């Protein structure tokens, strides 16, 4: 079914923002974007999803490899023992000494899910890691080549390395392009940069709504 995603502000990247904007999605492709009235007039039978804040292209997680192979993402059932944040550095090394493959695989799956909660639709640097690349593909994320080593601790927030929306988005919105979108509960791009990916309320991968904040 064709779906129109509507937000107070659509930031297509590479073009001016569209207040009261909308993106029409048919299957896994974007068919149109622009002012809500125009998009809906062209697709009057579409299902409409109303979102708060800003709608953007999905983001790239440039720290994909260290986040998935050098971090442990605790299971919620381990929160009392390990907490909820990803474990890195010496904490990860101590845990890795007694970690079997099923536990590692569980961490990767949880890491990918946490990326989705930050608006991530593309993950970089995992092409040489077959198991991780396969897990990312199963989650629906697009894999990209690495973009150099991260400085400091890796972060689930794509803006930590991408900094601006242009540096963090996978590319501009385009009619005919794959429908990889993210929605953030902020008023504009300046607030988005300040709040980061944690302000994500929805992520769309290939036209599928794969994350929605409850």
C-alpha cells in the first residue's frame, strides 16, 4: 500500500526544507516529496502517517564495525549486572574473554536494533566481517565501506561523527530512491544536531516501519 509520511518539516538534504512536508512511499521506493497538500492530491488513496518534528533521509552509522565487534550491548536481563549502556574498552575486553558465539551474536543483534532507534539506515565498515554483514542485511540495513578510524569512543549517535545532517544522512531524498527515512522529535536542523540521533521517533527501511518510539 502506498503511504504518505507527513511531518511539520521535511529536510531532504541538498535542497531547502519543506514546512508541512510529506514523502510518498510505494513499496520500497520514494515516489514523491514536497508540500503535504500537493503530495496528498497526487495520492488521494494513500495511507497517511503523521509524525512530529522533522523527517529526513536515514542516517549512516560510521562507527558500525567497532560498535558491533568491539562493544557489548547488554541484554535487558543483564541490566542489574552490566547496566544498559554499551560496554567498551577494558570492560569489553574482560567480558570478551568468557563470551561464546551465541552471546556475541546476541550483542550484534541488539546493537543493530539500537542503531535503528537512532535513525540509522546504513552501517559502514562491516563489509569484511561476514557474520556482522549478514546480521546487518537481515536487519534491513545497507552496508557501506569504512570511512576511516573513529577518534575516541564509538557512539550510537550518527551525528557524533557526521556532525551535520548532510554529513550524517545516507544521501538526499529523491523520487525513485529507496525509502530509507528517519523522523526526529525536534523543531529544525539546529535542534537535531544538538539533540542527536537519540531524538529519533521512527525509522523506515526500504518502506518498512522498523522502529517507532512508544
